[in-house]
């Protein structure tokens, strides 16, 4: 598996700086004001700035729309069926189906991707009676609004050197049976993930839950298999860097002004790897996401996240293996029918 072979342009270097600065600003604002669910404030800017080279109105609208719609869905489902995962599961499948359908079409990929990730995490947390749903919904919405504002700010502060060429439009387009395959496979696996995390009460496994969803972003079996290897490497790198920061700071790990530069440096390094891969979500993006989850969710003044970091590795590896097994089975099953076949019908 060849990694990091794409040479960086001046624009790529500036995008690395935008990703690192944006994620660090989101993290700093969250911790300074004591907001809950720091994972949203740290990872969402990474997702936006990492997948969209230069922020634009279309990307901003899709991100904000995904936060609003996901919040409404979680409010209704969590409020009515929060304590009954068996009743929620069919409804969750329907919600995931239309979100993966948006991703499959391509034009609304960012909307679908952010919706799937947010919905998966929020629905899981909303099932716990001790967690106020409104706090969860408005925390995610606030993180998305802040992420858009931060993205525009860092783009203004660190603009591209030369104008970017718009991405080439794919020739032809996907056939309907392939789009049905992608939507149904993604929705099925995301729903199974939701049900398993509910069944076994895996409240402290946000990273593993996010992994089961991120593995579906390639939208097909071969892509998921390739990304799984990269995600595993990225998780190990992100955890290793987090542990290294813990060792370096030791008793000062609760001093925000010392933590912020280390988060910026780590995100900058992983953003560089992400752009050198030039292949969407890979090792660099996986490492960034892991680092964002560790710092955003588990870093607190009185908590040593050494255990949390090591737990991330084991839980992610288990999640990757199980998701791949299910992905292969669903892929084969859907290919048995011409209406949902991935290849030529």
C-alpha cells in the first residue's frame, strides 16, 4: 500500500495550515467556554476543511442543513423512542437510507456524510436518560455554526496562492442499481452499528462508532476494504501522538495554553499526510479524527486519557474487523439481485 506519494503544492500547504488552525480554534473555544461534546467542535472543522479545499456557500449550506435536520430527527426520535432501541431501529434505517442516497449522488455528499456521522453519534447518546437531548442537539448545531465561521476566517487569513481548478465532473454518472446498492449497504451497516452499540451499552466508544460509519464513506466494498487498512494505521498514529503529548506534559496536561500548540502541530502533520495521499479519507484523515476525538472528548482538567487512548486502539480494530465482515456479506447479498447490483446489471 503506497502512501504519501502526492507532491504538495503551495495551495496544499496552506490548506494544511487551515485544517490545523481551524480544528485548534474549535477546540480552544469549546474548552475555554466549557461547552459539552468537544468532539463535535474539534472534528467538524477537520471534516469541513479536509474534504472541501476552499470553503464556499454550497458547502456551508450543506453542513448547516445537515446539523439542523439531524437535530430535528434526533429530537423527535430520541424524545419519543429514546428508551426503546427496538422501535427506533426501523426508523433509523429509513433515515440512514436517504442520507446515504444523498452521498451516492455526489452533489450532496457533504450533507449526507456529516448527517450520517452526526446522526449516528447523537442517536446513540440520546438513548441515555441522564443526558439532556437539547444539550446534545444544540451542542452539535453550535459546533457546525462555529465550524463554518472558523472555515471562513482561516480561509481569509490563509488564502490560496493561486486559483484552484474546479474538480472534473465524472463522466456519465452512476447507474440507478449501483446507487441503490450503495444506499442500502450504507444504511444497513450504519443501522446494525447503531443497534449493536445500543445493545451492548458501549457509551465510551465514540471513536469505534465513528469508525464503523467512516468505513462506509467509500460507498462500496473494495473502497471500504482499502480504507479499513488506512483507518487502522491512522488510529495507531493518532493514539501514539496523543500518548506522546501526555508523556511530554505529564502533570501540566490540564494547562490549555500548553495543550493547544501540541494539538495544532499534530493536526498539521496529519493534515499533510491527508493531502499527500490525495485520496479522500485515508491514514492522515483517520489520524486527525482520532486525535480530535481524544482531545475534544476525553481531555479534561482531572482526567488522564492514557487509558482512553489505548482503549481507542483496541475498540477501533475490533470495529474495523466486524464492520468489514458485515460489509462483505451485505455486498454479496445485494449483488444477488439485478436491481441492487454494484456492477453492470
